[in-house]
RNA sequence: GCGCGCUUAGCUCAGUGGUAGAGCACUGCUUUUACACAGCAGGGGUCCAAGGUUCAAAUCCUUGAGCGCGCACCA
C-alpha cells in the first residue's frame, strides 16, 4: 500500500487538479448543494461578496491573504451545513485603471488619452482590464477560493450599469443626489475631480508669510499660499477679538500686487485668535474651509486658478512679454513673484519656515488644487424617508432596519451612524468602530462625478437648447452626428467644398470603420448622409456594418466654395479669408453661410418627423454639422461661424426625448463625466445578487440567481482591508441603506495589510511584490494560506516571511506521511474486526477521542469568533504534536504485535482521528486535506462533509 | 492638535489575570512500520520603563519612552 504512495506530497500537481474537481462538482454554487441534498432547502444562509480586486494588474500576496481569510469562513460554514454563497467579481477601478493605462501609453507611445480620443483610449483600457481580469481569476482559483463562478460579476458590466443608472435616478428622486457648484479637490495631474477620501496628506516644508494686501488695508494676514490671495474676498477675524472689532463689517477696496480686490472684514467663530495674526484672508474659490465660510457670510467667489494650476488673473501688464504678468503663470511661480512684489513694497512683515501638510491625489500623486466646479454630489445631510421595502417581509413599515423605524426621516450620515451604533452591523476589530464614527463626524457631501473616461457614464442629459438637466433611464432615440473620414483633399490641405471625386484616404477608410464598429451595437435604423463622395463612402461603411438603410440628402452637403474649390487652403485663406467669415457674403459661384443655414434648417425637422423612434446616423461635413448643432444649442448664426469644426470621423451622440420643459428642444447631450468607481462598487453586495433586475420578484427559499436577493441579502460577512473602511465599507452601508432600506452585511471583519519582511507595503513601485502563483508552485497554496493566517491577530498587519511558508509546506508533507502510515496499516478485512469506535473498551482510545472532541469544540469557537489564527494554530499543533508524535507512536506497538482485532481497532482509531483532523484543517489547507481524504473516501468530497 | 496600534526568544509574531508560546534560526544525538520537508533532547526571555490594583499582572489601571498609522488642520 504505502509503496504506491510517494513520501512527498506533490502540491504542484495536486492543487490544480483538486480545484478542478471542486469546480466540476458544482458545489461552490449553493443551488447545487440543495439540489443534491447536501444542504437543506431551508438551511441557514451564509453569504458573502468577494471584495472585487481592481483590474489594474495582477494580485499580490495581500489579496491571497484576503481570499484565504474569506475562504476559511466560507468552507467552514459550508461544512456546517449552511446554504453558503461566495460571489466573485472584479472592479474596473475607474481612475486607477485609466491612470495605469495612460501612464503606459505615455511611456511607450508618447501619447496621452486626448491624443487617442475617447473611443480608442477606452478600447485600450478595456483590453488591459480584460487581460488583468483573466490573470486575476487564475490567481484566485490557484489559491483555492471556493467562489461561485457561475455568479461572477464585474463592476462595469451591463447588470451593474443598470444598477448604477437605477441608483442615480432613485437617489435623485429622493433628493440625495444633486448637481452643484462647490469647491472640490481638483487633481491637475489626472485632470479630474477626486473625493475627499482619495486625498492623502504629505508633510512638506513651506514658507509661512505674513503681510498686508496694501498699505491702506489695516489688518495683516498670514498664508503659505500668497498666490491664492488674489482671489480673496474677505478677511475673517474672531468675533471676540478686540484688536479687530472696529473693522468688522467694513469693506475695503485694495490694490494687491496690481490686482484690485474688494475685501470685507467679517467675524467668524472658527477663526483662532492666537494663530498667526488672528486674521484670516478668505479665498472662497480655492479652499474648502474658506468656501464654507463664504457660504455662511454670502461672500462672492473669485476663481483665480485654472484646471492646469495656472493663474487666471491679470496683474500688471508685462510690456516685455506683451501680456498681463500673472495670467497663465504657474501657481508656484506666481507665489514667488507675489512675495517678491510684497517685499519690494515693504508689505511683507514675516517669513517663517513651517511644516505643512499638503493634499496629494492618492492615485496620481498630483498636488490637489481646490477649485469651484459644477459637479454631482451625494447629499449626506438631507433628510429622506427610507423607500418602500422591495420585499414585503415582516413588520416595520418601509424599513427593514432594526434600528430605523419605518417612515422615519433620516440623513445618510445618521443612517450610517445608527446601524453601527445599534450593533445591527458589527465592525471588528472593535477599535475601527470608533474610527468609523469619527469619519462620519467630518463627512462632507460626496462628489461622485469624475472627468475621466473609463467608468459608468453619468445618466444625466442636458438639453442642448437651454442646458436643463434630464435624468432618466432610457431615451426614445439617439442621433449620431458623424463627420466624414479623412479625404484626399483633407490630407493635402485643399479646399473641397462640393467638389466631386474626392474619395477617402486609407486613413479615412480606417476612421470610418472604427466609427462603424463603435456604432455596430447601437441598433442603428437609418443612415442619412450627404451625397458627396467622402460622406458617401463613410456612410456606406457605417451602413454595411450596422445593417442600416442609407438615404442621401443633398441638403447635408458642405458649403459651396465656388471658384475657391480645388485651391490650396492657405491661398484661399489669403484671398477669400474675409468673405469666408462673413455671414451674408460668398465666394463667386459658392454659397453664403446664410444660404447654407437655410438649406439645413429643414433637415432636422424633416428627419425628426419621418423617423421618430429610430436611432439615426447623420453623416455630413464640418460646417453643416456645426450649424446643425449650433441650431440645437440656440447659438447665434454669426457665432456658429467661428466655432471650431469637428475632426474627421468625430462622433457626437445626442438623445432625443420628449420636448424640453423649458425650451421645447428635442435634442439632449449626455453628461461627459463618469462616476466615481466607488459609486458602483458601493452597490456590490446587492448589484451582484440581482438588484434591480429581480428586486420585485426575488422569492426567498426558491433556488436560482433570480432569487438571490431574497435569499442572500443582507450578506453575512464583509472582509476587506481596513484601508477601505471609508472608501468602500461606509459607502456600501450608505447605498444599501437608501436604495434597499436595509444593511448590506451583518458583520465587517477588517484585516490588515500584508507587508514584506522589512515591514514595507507591497507595491509595484517599490518592486517588492511577490507573485502568489510563483510561491504556490514552490510551496503550495495551502502553505501560503497557513503562513498568512497563523500568527496574525485579525486586523493586524501581516509581515510576510517566505520561511514560514516553507514551514507549512513541511507540515503538509508531515500530514501526507501520517496518512501514508495510517493507510499502510489498513487491514484487508477491516469490517470483520471493526467493533465501532463508540463501543471501544480501550480507555486510552476513549480518551483520545474525547480529546479530539474538545479540540474540535474549541476550534469551532475560535472560527465562529473569527479568530482564525488561533484555530489554525490549534489544529496544526494537534495534528503534529498529538496525533503524530503521541497517538500514532503509542499505537505502533499494537499495530505491529497485536492480534487482528487489536490491529483493526488501532487502525479504526487512527483513521477516525485523522479524518476528523482533515475536516478541521480543511478550511485552512483545503487542497492537501481533500487529496488525502479521497484516499480514504474516494467517492466523497471533504469540501461538503459535515463538520 | 485629536485618536489608534505596536513594543514578548536571534528574526517574524501569537498569547490578554493563574508555573512564559509558535514558526524559522541555533546546539547535540538518532535512519525507528510513515515523514531528515523527520524524531528525541536542549540552549535562549528582568514579556519597553516606572508606579499602582490584586492572593496572583506579559495580561487590568496611571505615567513615560521609542516606532508606526489614521483623522483633522494653522488659514
């Protein structure tokens, strides 16, 4: 017997094979467990959503820890007979992924996202995300995670998009989402707004300047950012500050380094008398605190810094450069220049070195510039009523919360606090509850819009005519205005006008094909095109790929340029430049703008009327497209002329819906912004379980994904790293609360960060990353799991040491050999001699069995208390130092010299103790335990044995 | 500034009122119905410091030191 089994356990061969076996069994899916009678239909539920890893790259050892931790809980509960579900998925991680791809792009092709354009750039990001996803899934499986892959989700897929759109609409209706002009964190490097929680602070040395705006202003102020002071509209002092009392309420007109300012002196409680001069220059546009103060005192707001962190004010005129000196200057340079001016004019009173925390974008490292911007926000202070329950279960009116009454009006802040305070959600380790409450205290409205491309597009449309917003989930029809691809004359820079025989270049054809690919799945009903060659070719390519009908409409032709057609563009500009810009005038033989406008004016109306519910592609030329759009936007004809024309093959997407309630316009343009990635991941616990598609119909107790929401939500456990307590955990509570009226999970167990032997965080930039796949091949996934779990109290950081992995690899060999030994002693005619363990008369054996039962009880308790490290250590210790070192050694004599029935009794004891030990070890080391178990019970799966 | 965590064997860390623990490393011995990725035996700790509570403190309390972290911000 023993000879057939090698003395070493081959984890590299075994682990993938065993995982395959589990997957094939289908028992990661609770529906199958119920179907096969492994768990009862009405058994208790244990459900958990995997915190979806970002598709920004591959997994590191920290993910392995997170997965192992959850898998222990999942396997334990499954063996305890619960209907256990663990839902996998990945996160598109909007800004992180986009930043990663853009960085690579700049490095390899020296292009940024704007050079590539939205469509092409997104294609690259999606390719990258797909590749990451595939590696990630392979890694997760390699670690043995028993996830129900049939329910795999992605935060950017279609069901999750529906969830995002539905949530946005619902929250808007509840008054929890609004669009407003507020000071936000602008990341000049990423060119997007970021939320407060994506900002980190770095300590740097800074100069702290004390000065007066001008000689005739009575109060000195201090700042580390003098360049923002050109945007000051007030000086704030403490109401009880005797020094300044006499100035409060007065307004001064001052000239600050050549910039005229109107400064009102105000009194505000938040000003500290003892700091600096006790007076604070208020810059409402470029400081969160000042903005809030400005709101209280109704101060005007002057923006003086732009999105590229350059100055937006003039200052004195610089004759040498022929422009106002500050205009367009970088903030740092402006600071130096202003300080120098103050010094020259004797206004600078003090200059001190201070340590200052500056705000930095967590993702891009850009120094955050507070700017006033029109963005979408979640209002955390607005009262609302929990919406009607999606399932008509139990009492409590509209609320399924234990701690919130039905019909009660509550703010999101209060809701988030209440459910944790009341213990409805329990956060472990407990110290994080305090951290959580503290965060809520300081919480501001959550900015959810981002100026990046990769993500869920915000489902808000603005009327082209008047800008009125319209939030809805589906449009009646869409129009795509497309300029033709590059033509021969475009390339050669020759005036085309209405000339015949000017086909697309190879590049132009490729452009048209790209557009066609993009429109392929848009259900295009009709292509309407100018009949000129370059449009015709473009339209035909689009029609072919989309399967739409084409009609040609002469009225969509380019403006006629008469005798200038065929002329080099430069020459035309020289001769007819003025005429080209004139509304009424025209080149001989050509058309005036007025005439062009006239022939286009009917086009919109006609096609709107004739093809009411169709998605239409309109292929035309630069000038006509500008006029069409200009008309929709109600722009003056003369202004349209000076608008830049779209690029070759550029697509403008519009939706058509019921006429605007303000201006009766039909055309709407979608908000170009996307959602904060956390907006979609905040719905993870329920968007993965069928919300909103099955929100109304899900039925508890029935199998199938369409009933998941009723069966598995709220989830039982959430186990992310503590670093995303605010970013994610808190927001899941928020979203589940206002959208479902219930908690997303009953318990949160936060784990620490895995660090390297030096205590440093693993990161790609530090180059200390360890590929879990490499380690798994070397020592086995089981060994990695044990090394990560044992020796780390839940919630503490893990210092990762490869030596420990090696130690647990040795343990799996030990276990393997225990099994080998036991098996080698299996009597051929076991049955005949078996007396049954419960009837054993051997006192020592009885004691062995009792000891095992005690160990089992204690391990069960540890696991239930999420003390996995203690449970793992205990079973490890039992197997090695009790079962192997003591019990087996003691039985050897019997096995060698005993009679047949004694041998059988010894064997039965050892087999029992071993198999029970395998069960207890299985959640921690699933592979080797399953492999060994099958040597004893070839027709069974340890994974679903009863604990 | 407010808050949190850590400080235990050479290293990495468990233990949280009842005679100090694990892994790795170290020393010596041992091929024995499995396992040398093993067994047996062993060395190594004033449990950061000081004070307090207690019959009893690594464990609870107070103060302090060093390291690390979070939040807020001084404008």
